[in-house]
């Protein structure tokens, strides 16, 4: 007869239980709290906690109000940073870890170096190293120890303090201590592996020796769970899983094959320190069902189909059939007696869509159970979370291909914004990458559709960092390349005046700026661009010339049909007498406006019958005089005027009489 044996030490350890209780109490007090990193390595629990306002963040900068230090602990510098930011710090560091901090701090004050046996990238080890007062190194194997000895001859020369990560393999630590002693004669060792770990590991070793297979339950990133799996693997077949659903999905066939190959097997069940009791219970239930299922010898696929449904529990992924949709929710059937509800905000990451736009009656959709209310017989589900997982796969692909992903800015958070991709993935965009100017407001892009590049993905933690700025830059590069390839003299644009200088204005032609010189703004004479345009005005311009290498475009806003010279030549001819206004005085004569945009020169010799030595003595700017057009130079667009010619024409006073 096949037998199931569950380890007595399986599940939450003292430190994890304490951290979760601390977080729950704090969330109850404040409504919303942040944990520096995930409280425990278990996605089901993390999602459940998130529902209750306990949000994991990667840095103190992302938190607001209160931050909780999880059981892994952190280094001294992190405490300092939290204080600097003025955040309330609730310390849930496991007392076993805090004891190591104290050992490292106090014993390294005399200049002793510190060696930590453990995974140097694990948060607990990083935190421990953060309490050393001098040199500190982490090694997790003999090989790493040898490398350290070779690479740093001075390390540990004076004296060496040696501690181990609380979850380090007990046997490995005993072996490593012997090797350390050989190289470092002044090494001092502290027993720092926690009881919860030693007990679990010892029981896992015992259990796996008496069993044919072991189901080890733990998160993919839980080092203590992985170690339990390694220990069991030395003695029997191991099925490592995060929960019952994953066990069926990923190991279902292998389990059935295993059970059908052996008779009267013993299967052990153990779990890492971050596995909640209800998940252990679910795994136990599903294993019991598999064992007693008479279809074990039947076709694998058929057997899997006949497996009992897992009871609805938070984090469980299920197939749901939509039975009704209204404005606030979708009602679904998940094959159990309780009714399933997907609230509108859990249907899609896009807050602008109504439930009716997302699902329709009869649709079969994948959902995750978010809450079970046994008293009311109601199960709450989320489609959005499943979409987010699928979205994550697309995000990873987008990063590999450097593709731009589209999404909507759905929240402004500390240090940046959250963009929800079209496929439902939540992406953090730091303020510096948001494309909002330094003195601008992040709120201005809230609810806006944006494109972004994926710059960092941590699948395990479900963390994605994006850059709207990078996508904008790339889009702008593409636009610019297209602009230059299509540019030609005479091409017309309507662009916005972006900036103004005394010599002209810069006009946005759609990602590239062109310059309209003061003299090209209007046919009329102006002293400053502000006389005819303002920043922000739309201006119709034509390309006069351009230089793609220097990225320069010269524009004109003058239209040929408005050319005053054409008007002038149509209306006036040599010998016509015109009323003109003096617009400037020069040593050789005065310029006078005939019509707006056409000035004529009254040469100094043509002002009077008398000899004029100083033009300003006889004419002044603004003065209106009569003059005769004496010459029109079509080629140079020049007009010569003469006052004297009119005087010459006047009859002598004697003649008049
Ligand atoms: Fe504390 Fe040990 Fe649990 Fe780690 S495994 S949190 S050290 S009780």
C-alpha cells in the first residue's frame, strides 16, 4: 500500500511566522505598508499579503510612510538610509539573524576580517556582510574558499571571524570549517545555523532515507527549500514544487509514471520555512487523491484529466466559464459549488475598459483565486493577474529583442510611475526615465498611453523596470532619419515656433528644428522676430536649403504671392511721383518706404538743389516726402528716388508769373 508521510517540521518557521504577524499588525494599524523585498519566498503568500496592503518594494526609496525589514535582515547602511528618508522602520529581522549581525559587528571592531559561509547574493548574507567593520567575504563552497585564499593573501591574516548563513547546509558547514582552519589559523567560528534549519534538514535526511520519493514544497527562490530538496535527492526521487497546482501541472505525469512503476511506495512530504500550512495541506490532499486513484495504471493524460479539482484557495489558478457580465463584475463558474466573481478592476489592467468590453457570457478564461469567503460561499478571482503573467513572458521577449512595448500609465508612485502593458504586466518606470522634464509633474502622464523599452526584468520577483525616455529617443531617431531622407528644397511645413532669438526663430518640423532668419520671416522690414511671431505660433514655412551632416535646415516664411516687389513693379514705373516715408538715414542718402516691403534710396545728391553734406540735417526718420522714381533695377530689386528731380521739374517763379 502506498503511504504518505509528512515531515513534522515542514512549513513556516518561527522567524517567518513572526515576520508575517508583524507585517499584518502593522498593515492593520496603517492600512498600507511596504516590505523591503518579499516577506517570504512564496508567491501565493505574497499575493495574499498584497491584497491586505502589504506591498513588497526593492528599495527604501519606493516606500512611503512605513517600511518593514523582513526576517532576512539588512545591513547597517540600509537602516541609515531608511532613517535618512524619514520612514518608520518596523524591524522583523529574525532574532537568529539579528544575533549574527551582533556577532559580526562586535567581533570585527578590532580589525578582524569576516568570512560568511553562504550564498553571497542572498539577502540574508548581504545583510550580515553589511555589519562587518572591515574586510568581509562570502563563500559557499570549497572551490570559492580556494579562490579567496589565492586571490587575497592578506585576508584573515590578523584574525578571522567565521559565521554561516542561518540556512546553510549543516554538513557542508562542518566540512568547510575544517578547510578554513587549514588556511586561517586564527579563525574563530560561531555556530549560527538556526534550529529550524538543522531540524528540517535532519528530518528531511531521515525521511528521504525511509521513502522512495519526496515532495518538497517551497518557492523557487527559497534557499532553505532548495537545500531540503538537495538533501532528499541524495536518498530518493524528488518532486520540487511551489504548490499543489504546480505539482499537477509540472510533475503530474512523472508522479503517475512513478506510482505505476512501483508498488507499496512511501512518499515523504516536507516544506521549506516559507511554505504556509494550507499549501502543505493542499499538496497532501492531492497526493492522497492520486494515490488512491485506481486509474493510475491508465493512460497518463486520461489520469490527469480525472484528477480531482483543487479546492479554491488564494493563489490557485483555475479555468472559469463566464456565466454573467454586468457593469461591476463578471460572474463565473469554476466547477465548485461556490460562486465566482471577478470584480471589474480585476478583469483587465486597463482601467478604461468596462467588463462587457473584456469578456462575454460563455468565454472560458484563466483566472487566479484572490480570496475565498467560505461563510458567504463566494470565491473572488482575478483575470488581470493571469494576464500579467502572460504579459511578463512578452516583456521578457521584448527585452531580448529591444522592442518597444505599449502600455498605459496607471499610477504615480514614489520615485516614478507604473505603466501597465497592453498585456497586463506592471512596469515600474523611474522618474528619470519617464520622459517628464525634471521640473515637470509625473501626474501629467497619468492615464496616458505610452511606449516603453524594457531595461530590467526580474521574473522571480515579477519586477520589471522600463524606460519611456528610451522608447521616445528611438522613435525620435526613426522620425529624424525619415525626415532627412525625405527632405528637399521647396518642401513646405507647418511647424510650431519652439524658440526665438534676436536673429530669427526655430521651428519644429516634427522632431527636427529648422531656422527662419529674421529677414526670411516676412517681406517687411522688422528689427526683431517678436514683431511678427510668438513662441508657440504655428508657422507655414518652406525649405530654402539644408545640410544633413550639420543637421541644419534653413527656412523661409515668405510667400512668393506676397512678394511686395511684384506688387511694386505691377503698380509703379520710372518717373512716377510717390509719397514715401524715410525709414533710415545713411551717410550716402536716405532709405524711404514706397510700399511696405519696398524701400527706395534717395541718394545724397538727389535730396536738394543745394549741396547736402549731412543727410540728417535735411531729412529725418519718419518724415514723409514726395519723390520721383528715377530708376528701377529689376535684377537687384532696387529703386532709386529723387526729391531734386521734382524740384528741377518745378517751373521758375518768373516763368510762373
Ligand atoms: Fe529565522 Fe531560522 Fe526561520 Fe531563518 S529559518 S527566519 S533564521 S527561524
